[in-house]
């Protein structure tokens, strides 16, 4: 049982390049999330998917797109990377959207945009 | 002002010391989580609280809903406790439950 996995672990991009961050969970969770973590700031929600087939914007969606490929997989795409997108990205999943649900996090992807 | 504030931001302790990390929040919540993030590592959930107190090994978490405050205590601290501890509240925002995260407390325990 791997939990939440993310690939790649590290990535360096040049401004304007595109890439997709992959996330998969094997806990049969309905909800999945993408966060970014920047120094001096709390985790901020980029996009989330409450269930297969649905996606919604979070707090900081600009410059990103997502795809909920199936129940297991939720990818985050940067179409034209910018230095402001240098960050650590975390994927998370939870059983369902509820008042007391617990999220399980992946190991993170450290992205640098030059 | 952030909706979730943690203090202190950084903390250095000697092995064996009793440690307290504080979290205050200004929004209505349904639950509060304490998370642990090791250097270069992922994030794991330590506790979920909606009232009272929980204990797991050397870790104790308390919450006072009226005062909108929670504390995480570590007894007999050990170098392996060195990590960033993050407070996160579960709050109803525009009809959807969302997490609001504190900026974290960086703890270093010296041998």
C-alpha cells in the first residue's frame, strides 16, 4: 500500500517550458488535491477534485490546469512555467469532502523555474 | 492577518525538554489537524481534534474551541522530533470544507 505517490521528485524548468506533475493514490479515495508550499507561507490549494470527473479551482489556480484521469490519478500541468511557480508541490487525497476528513499527502515535488 | 497563526516560528530545544507549540485561529472550524513535515520529506497527520485532548506516545494535543486555540506538546523531546509542525483547520468556506494552514513551526532538538 503505497499511499499517495508523486512524480517527479525534483524538476528544473526554463521559463516558458511546460510539464505535468503526476499524482496517484491507492486508498480508493474520492477527493484529491494539489497544493503548493512556499517559504514563510502555509500550504495553498491550487486545485481540487471532490470526486472522479469533477475539478474545482482553489486559492491560487492561475497558471495551472488539472486532470482527474480516473479515481486514482490527478495530474497538475504547467503550460508555460514562470519563476513565480518555483515551489514545492504536494498532492493529497481524502476519502470524501467532510467536516472532519483527514488528508494524506504525497512526498512532494520540488520544482525550480529558471 | 493570517487566519491561522502559529508560535513560535522557530524553536530550538535540548534533548529531554518539554516543548509546546501554539496555534490560534480566527475562523469557525469543524476540526483542527496537527501535521508533521520532516526535512525534505512528506507531510503526515499527527492528530485531528474537534474538542478536548488527544495523546499519542510522547505527543499531546489540546484544543480550546471557545478560545480558538490549540497546543501541541512534546514530552521528553528527542532529536528525531526535529521537523516542521503545521497546524491546519478545517473550515466551511463558500459551502465547501477547506483546509487553512498555518505557516509552521520549525523545531530543532539538539542531542
